[in-house]
């Protein structure tokens, strides 16, 4: 990164090469419009370079921002603001192990494993404890002892006692170490994006329809449309109405087009749906979306039927949604027969591409498809 390797505190000039590099990187990135993945990548790259060089917590980010004048009109500023917002979040992941106390900031790094001291005491704390705001931990030591005031102030007694109980920093203990949390109570001196993400993401209960969307034999491109349909996030009539756009069904001419009409109350869709799953579902087939979803989740008699029904559901939803969009752009005019044969072809191709061998429990899936579709 072009920084001098030194244990002493770095001056503003020492940061210049780093600032230049980050600025260049920011500008080149922001020239393109960043995708969501791109932004993540950027955050990861900045965070890992910062933690890699053992900077004093995230204070460095503030230094860089203010010294480089990026806060303002440059194109990178929005990213910096986003990064700044992440600082409190990042702090939860950082632990400081004090050695000689020369790197860790007394007030701004969580070296007592309780919180940043400045947050505990407020700004007046610096006066009562007699430690200046910019002090490092080693500045609170003199002649091998903690030199911290405040023991007589009721508010600060606990804090005072806690500091006194800490080992006094000295040179034999080596440098301060900044550690990154990898999991609960496991800290390492490296940053891991995936570990951090694991801790950050809220582990949601698995939604009960997930097996109808994500399954091995499915096609991701189709699954995505099904996912949107289940969440009712496709731009069908019921959503467009919010924007006062009148939209009829392009498949059958029905005036009010909703998700539930399109799948599968619409005569066009129902005809298709009935032809492809009729034999598999028998009398259970009906045009109601929620009923269908419930059946697809756990209605099939055996594994092969289950896989076929789930796959057909994906394929039908996908192709009907596609046909609907083509027709809206005056490009589609597939009749139901042509639609059914497209679906048949898609299903055959998908099953063949899975290549199940003789000892696989889904061997014969294609044969089963020929049985139920004629
Ligand atoms: Zn319709």
C-alpha cells in the first residue's frame, strides 16, 4: 500500500500514498455505476486493507476521509458516507489486545472490552480522568503504573477500578494487536469477509415455500421468476394499479389482471397447466394459486412425482410470464398448443441434462414424464 513500516504513530504525510491509492480506486469504481455486488466488493477491499495494516481501529477511516478532502464534492463521497455509517457496526467486530499501549487509543478503541470509553463517560470524561482525547493507552501510564484520576467521582469509580485491574502496558508485552471477530469469542488478526457476513446476516427461519423454489432439479433462471411470483412481486395488474395503470390480461382479455388470475385462473394458463400436470395431480388440480402452492409443497405421492410437479411449476410459471411479456410488446402469439409443446421440450431437456444413472433414485424420471404426458 506504500506505507512506511514503522511502529511509531503515522503522520499525515505518511498516509498520503494510501490516501492516493484509495482515492484512485474509488474514482475508478464510481465511474462505473456500481452494482450491489460491486459495493460489497469495495467495502471488503477497503476494510481488509485497513485491518491488514493493523491500523488503530477504524479511526484511520476518519483520518483518511478528512485529510483527503473526500467528504464533499468528489464522486467518491457517497461511498465514504456509507462507509462511515458502517463504523459503529465494524466496531463490534474489533477487539484490541493491549501490549505496549502505543497503538490503541485510550478513548476510541475498545481496549477494556466494555465499549469505547468516550461513549461511556461522555466528553467530560477526559477532564475527570485527566487523559486527553487523543491519548494512546500508554499515555495513561507513568513509572509502571496507571495514572488515571477520577477514583473519587462516584460516576467514574467503577471505570477507575476496572482500569487499575488491567495489566499495565509495557514494552515486553509487544505491540498492541487489533483482532477481528470470526465467531462468538473467536478473534483472529485477519479479516474474513465470509465470516463477518455469517455473523451479520440475520439467520431467518427457512420460509415454508422454499422447497418449491429451490431444488436440485430446478433451473435458477426459472426459480427466480417463481420466487417473485410467490412474493407477488411480479409487475402484474394488482401491483400496477397502485400506479394507476390499467392493465388487462394479454392472454385472455380479462379486464383485471392479477397474479392469481395469471397463475392459473386465466383460461389460457389453466388450459396449459391442466394439460401438463393433469395426470400427475388428478382431481387435485384447481386454478387457485395458494391451493396449488400448498399441493406442490407436499402433495405428491412419491419423489419422482414431486420432482416433476415442482419442475413443471417452474417451467409453466416462467413460460407464461415470458409469453405475457412478449405479448405486451406485440411479439408473442403462442397458442396453448404451442405453449404446451414448448413446456414439454423444456422439461425433457432439463431432465436429460441431469443425466441420472441406473443406480440413482431418480433414474427413470424421463420415463415417468413420458407416462404422464402424452
Ligand atoms: Zn387471462
